[in-house]
C-alpha cells in the first residue's frame, strides 16, 4: 500500500514540475499566468519564467516601444473565446497611465483553440525616465472564465537560460522601464584626478553619445556590445569625432557640453576640464 501511495505522489510531482511546457498537463480550474522568459521572450529554450522584465529605451534605440507580454494557459484548450483580466497594481507601480504607457483594456481574450496570447502595452520614453527607473506591476484578475494560475510557482531545477529559475507568483509581473544612459561597457576615455578629460573619447556624457549617433550613425546599443565595438573601432570613432569637433570649432560653431566646456575627443587641440566652461 505504501508503494502505491509513493507512486501516486511521484506522478503528481512529475505533473506539477512539467508545467514549464506551454501545452502542459494541469490539474485544477482553468487559469492564465505570465509566461515571460529571459529578455521578454516566450520560447522554452530561452530560459525559465521570470517575475520581471525590462524596457530600456536606450538599448532599443527608440522613444516608443510596444511590449507584448506573453500570457499562457494552465488547463484545457477550448473551442470558444475566454475572457481574462490584467490590471495595474497602483500601490506598487511608479509609472503613470497615459504618460508612460497606454491604458490597459478592461479585459482581454484568450482565443478559441489557443493556449497562449499576449497583452500589448505601448511605453513612451518620457523625459523623467532619463533620470530614474520606474516600474509597472501587473496582476491577473479572476473572471468567470479564467483564474490567476500559479500564484506560488516553484520551477524545475533543470531549466537553463541566462537567468536562474526562481520561485515567484506567476500571476504578477513587474516591468522596469528606463531611458537612462549609463557609461557603456566599451568606451575609451575618462577623467584625471584634476578633472581633465583624457583618452580617445574623453568622459562619457549623454550629449556626447547623442552627438556620435547624429554625426556617425552609431547607436548607444552598439557601445554595449563587445562584438560590435572593437578596440580599433573605438579609436577610429575618436579620430572621426575629433575631426568633426575641430571643424565645428573653426567654423565658429563649437560643440558645448552641459557644463559649458568644449566637447572633447582625443585628437582635438584643446584641453577640457569638468565643470570649467569654455571662454571664447
């Protein structure tokens, strides 16, 4: 008898730990949950489900982004449409509806014959997101058709991916949104102890990055990619940037940083000190 009980428990455990598959076996009321994997993907091979994801406008090189949040079914597929609801947890969110993102619909539809759908949210790169990161916390609300599933998700331990699997409430998902520009991984330059800029590119600033993008067609995301941004390419960028800065200066239209100093690159004939404005 004990052996039968042990076999029964083992079978139940295998059912619950197999829930990482989209078309899974499931015992309980039909429900839906957030199936967001690494980097917002929804493919098994790209890692386990995550409690949060990001919208980084600088890396996406855009001022508006439509994020399709994956919603997965726990339960049986039906031959008719079913309604589910997703709302914003206002107490936990710092993004404002209508300003940072489009307002959510009153309800959404899981189509007939489907085990997956998406909730699409448009995000906007507002100016305040350049200064701080904000978040949007979503939660699934029970309807007469579908309940919030897996409020205590305990994933299998053998799932790969860049991020490790972790316990979470799969009926909630947090989206962190930012338009902040931090110094990229690949950059040649900095500042000396006396405040003088040095190196091929000098001190990283948002204005300098925007200048590079506008004049050289190189995006911020490329500087964050080691494969795209080699040491030699950084040197060449500094040389071309210096040429443009010198040309602008000689034409009487110098490029000025926010603190009033001349924009610097390694081959310009002037020195640049942080906080000390240029005096013509």
